[in-house]
C-alpha cells in the first residue's frame, strides 16, 4: 500500500507538466512516512492533488466547458450520435454518461484521499508558516472537493431537505465502508474543515501581497512553491469564499452574505490585490477572463488543448451539425441574455470577447472564452494568466451578497449589481423602483450569473440550488432526478447503505 502511494504520487507528477509552482522534484522514498518527513515531500504531493483537479474528468474539461456546461443553454442542440447528447438531455443511464459520472466521482475521491494521506502526517512538521500553509491548504482542499460532490450528487435541498442522504465525507485513508452522511451532516463537516483551514491560513502571504506574487527571494534557498502565486492555490480568500458559498447552498443566505461581505470589505481597499476589473485592465487581451478577480484558480499549461477538444477554434469551418465539438447558441444568448431589453448591452465585455466567428463566416459562432494564440509560451510569466483556470471568482461573491440583499435591502442589491456590471463595461445602470420586487432583482442577479459563468460548468448547480427552469430555446422544467448525478454502481455495490 505504501509503495503504491509513492508510485501514484510520482505518476501524477509525470502528468502534471512543468509549470513552476508544480515543478517540485519527487522524493523517491519507499514509504509514505519518509515522503512526508519534510516540506518538500508535502509540496510534491500537493502538486499531485492540483494535478488531479486539472484532469479531463474534472476541471480540465468535463466539470467546466464539457459535460457540466452541456446541461445548460450555452450550446446549440446536438444530434443523437454526439458525445454530449445524453448529458445534455439529463440521460444518465447510458454508457458515455455513466463513464463521465463515474470518472467525476472517482476523481473527487482520489483528490480527497490524497489530502487525507498528507493530513495523517502533517502534524510532524515544524510548526512554522510552511506547516500552517500546508495544513490549511489540505483542509481547504478536502472541504472544497466534498462541497463539489455535494452539489453534484447530493439532494436538491429546496425540495428534499437537509436531512436527505448525500455523500460520504471521507476524513480517513482506511479502506472500509463509509456511511453516507445527510446533506446537513456534510455541510457541518465542510464548515468545520473550512473554519480550521481559515485559522491555519490567517498569515497567508496573499493577505499582504498580490495574488500572483512570488516571495522566493533568495537564490541560495530551495524554491518553495507554497509562497509563489498564492492565487493558484487553496488560500485564505478561497476559504472565506467557500464559507459564503457553503452557507448559501445550505439555504442560510444571511450567513452567506456575512462571509461574502467579510471578503469584500477586506479586498476593496487593496487595489493591488484581488479586485473587480477596471476599464484599463479590460482593454488588454491578457485579462480576457478577468484573472485579477480570481479567489482560486488552477494553473494548467494544457488548458488550451483541453478546451479545443470541446470548443472549436475560430477558423474551424465545420458546420455545427457535422462536428463532434460544441458550438455556442449565440443568437439565443445575444437576444435573451446579453442584449436583453432593459438590462443588456452590446458593449458588454463578455459578449464582445468570449464569442467569435471566423472571418469568412456569417453563421457559425464559437465560445472562445478560453482561446488564445497557440504559440503563447507558458514559460513567459507575462502570458501565464492565459493558463489560469478560474474556479471561484469575486464576481460570484458580490452576487451572493446581492441575492440576500434582494430581500433585506433591495437598494444595496442593485448597487452590487451595478458594480459588477460596470466592471464588465455595462454602463446602463439599473435603478431601484417599486416595480423591482425581490423576485425581479433575484432574476436580474441570476441573469448576471449566467452572463459571467458561460463555459464555467457551474450554472447547473445554481439551477439545482434554486430549482429553476433551465434556460434554453425551449426551457426545461426542473425535476429532482435531473439535478442529481447518480451514485456509481460500484459504490452502491461495495458500499451499500
């Protein structure tokens, strides 16, 4: 078992690529206790966890612009032979969908198990900043992955309640049956891990310097990945954001808003740190996906290649009905969302920069949110943000706070809405009046989330949380079963409840 662990870690790193913060030499030891005797062993294994999250079955593809995005109205309809036909129609009992769902389940628990292995040994480290960063990251990663599993495989809380069975919360590496916890129990476990992580990350360097800063200052010291580019690691701000999102998922909007505003109030005075995009920043192509707003992202040097396996390049001349790829449902999104009367704008940075068609085409639009020049060098730090895959952004935190204010302080909700719209070059501000009921404001907030998160794979979870009809050419009415990915058969067979 111990030798297998080392082999797994080494194989993960081989598949990782050569990005600087993951380029930590593997420690080739025979036993896990030797691997985890110093900081360098933990850096190696942490790199493995981030590498798992970048795989095709998770945030490298299927949980972003692939499987999860095919379930909402971003893309044109596909024919019955298309890879994403079954997922796009919520048909989970067919081979291709079963395989995708199983891979998502396995990938999550692989990352969770790797974190648990490290947590078993982390307290043997000297109790310095490195130790606190490592333990905080591990607890945060464990909570983050369980939260993702809860959203995908857990109950529709608004319909089934918090007492419904959800998923196992794994805190041990022991190979034994694991009881499935209720949604309420999973949320308590997540909250506990996040609170502990927050304590360990109180001195996170990201609270003092820019999210992309490298604090390796002395050439004679071995490179320390923990203090480089904290925005691409599980950091203090990620934790607070996750606390807000977890409370929102549990249905406690006031608590979620408190965490959201805790984050907003710390970040707003620090323009050098994580902040909403400015007009000047939007003018640069390097900021296409607003990296300055990332609370947590994954650095992935294969991002463009992975995206091209789903979203065609601009000059791809194949018609959408004859391609194995996915094409933006541009006309629908333009007329029913981005340029919708009373709230939309043709100047919206996202509309202008995330959808493109070939120079000789008048019909075929592509989602090019993740596209950049194929010859862009990852080794050039100036271009590094092209390779960032945003997982949690500041925009989402503002919208979470606005959702609660829609009930308690509607003028404040409109203020937050206008703030994020202005940060996208939408200057026709919304105004508050008696016609803007709580329901109207929440619909505006949801539309804003749709505009922002096209291609991000997270909208299906928002439809689930709110139990809303899914916006398409013909809206899809919500059903409990369509929002719950099925527990893999192997899990049901070998871990019956």
